[in-house]
């Protein structure tokens, strides 16, 4: 339960950051925001992430100094 709650928080916070600033998305997804709208593009981008990549992105965006990044 603890990990599920943590995962939901990560996904929600990643979604919020990408919606607020679509410039954080890779170029292929930035282009999709224009055609499909930001919510669809961000959902698809997050859905395609592995658990490890999502965690790395979370750290990059919210704790940039945690891993020397």
C-alpha cells in the first residue's frame, strides 16, 4: 500500500509538471501537444515510462542534487 501511494504521488506530480511546462517533454511529445492536446500527450508519455525512468525523472525534476545531476 505504501509503495502504491508513493507511485500515485510520483505520477500525479510528474503529470502536473509536464502539463504546466510542456517544454520539459521530449521533442516528439511536444509536437503531439499541438495536435492532440497537452493532456493526451503527457498521459501517453508517462504511460510509456518504465518505473525506473519515472523515478529518475521525478528525481531530476524535484530533487536535482540527489544523484549528482
